[in-house]
C-alpha cells in the first residue's frame, strides 16, 4: 500500500477479507485475498499463489469473485512480462506490481511505471545486420567472408553491403578486402562483443498471434518460453510458442488468447529463425535471448545466463 500512496498521493490501506468463505474452493486454492480502500474506493486485492492463469481463465475467475463481492478486483503480481501487461490492459483488468506498475482504470489511473523509459537507440541493427553479426558470433573462425553469408541466407548484395557498413560504423567489426570480397573480423572475445552490442540489438519478434493448432503451418521452430524450456530446465509454458517468418496476413490467427489448450502463440519474426539455429526445431540461442530480454522473471534470467554460458564455452 505504501507504493500506491507514494506513487499516486492517495490514501490506501488493506486488511484481510472476511468474505473468502463465499468463494469456491478452486478460487481459494489459487489466490490470496485482501480487501483494500484506495482513495476512499473499496476493492479486492487478489494475488495468485502460483503462475497466473491464462487471460480467459482470469476473466472467469474475476467474474466469479465479483459474484461473491461486487467490487473492483485488482490483481497483485510479483512481476509483469510485457506481453501479459498488454493483454491485461486490453482486457481492462486492474493490476498492481509493487514498486513497478499500476493499472487501476476504476480510479482513472491508466498506467504508472516508476522506471525511467529508455528510448531505443537510433542505431538499432537492421535484420540483415543482426543475421550477419550473429552468424559471425557463432563461427569459430575470427574472420568471416560476408559474401558467403549473403548466399547462405538469401540476402541481396545491397542488403549485405548495408549490413557490413552498419556493423563497421558501430565499431562491432572491422572490414578488409580479400580480392573483391569483404571480410569482417574482430579481436574481441565473442562474449565481450555480444555484451558490447546489446544496446544495438533488434528484438527479432515483430508481432504475436494466437493460432489454432490445426491451422499452424508445418515445421515452425519453437521460440519464446517453449524454446527456453526445450534448451534448459524451465517448465513448459501453458501456451506453446512458435516462430514464423513471413507476412502475418498469411496466418489465420487472433490478437488475444482464447484457449491455451487449442491455440499456440506464434511470433512473427523479422528474419528467418531457421537460418542460425544449431538445434533442430528451435530458434537460435542469441536471437532467443534477445527476444526474452524484456522478461525480468529470475527463473527466465537464470535460464538465459545458462544458455549464454553454454554458448561461450
């Protein structure tokens, strides 16, 4: 409550809720409940005891809670991945992440984040630049003939030339000629080079759709949390994640999850995720790490550290 008071400048206090006995067992088993008063307006604070359920399930649970107590229901969460935040806001489900985020539409508080927004750098890598850069990091040879990469990935001469110029301008590689062919190299260790490149790295995921399993294109590689669980000890997510390279209009999907048993989350990638991967059926490690860099869940961060340690070994 102190976070709300300090952030919004309103009176806020909470106490145990005496109406728990009116709820079904499955709700009591899944959530902790407190009754709160925020700026004179009563509400229920509902905190999941484990991982939050899917959006569809959350809506159903909130409806059932409000049948027992017709008050605004506010989810109290320990952390908030960007994709879950967006889905909750789109569904107008109030939430609080202590010391981080507030969304209380019934109070007129749309969103309050205490972290300073970091603007993306102007020199974010182009998709072709990131492909070339990651391909270089995956090689044992300190030199890479860029033309061979162009042929391997189906890039045009103009695309590969622009990628070389961008990587060189950012100081990530040096370039010299071997006859008429451009060769990129670096004296830095791969791990140090990747760390130095982080401010410029591009999230490979452009968009996300939810698609019925029967409509999934064949041969899509695992991505997101599904890929992370395949490569580490992380538990499988409740909704499977796949990567797709192409136009989203080619897919028959929706913007929100309706049924995690019938649908998968498909990430629309900016470059072909199959070009770089060393693991069949899974996107490449470095692209996966970048795509999950927004997630501050300690379990995810530990798995990412494990992946990178194995990569640089």
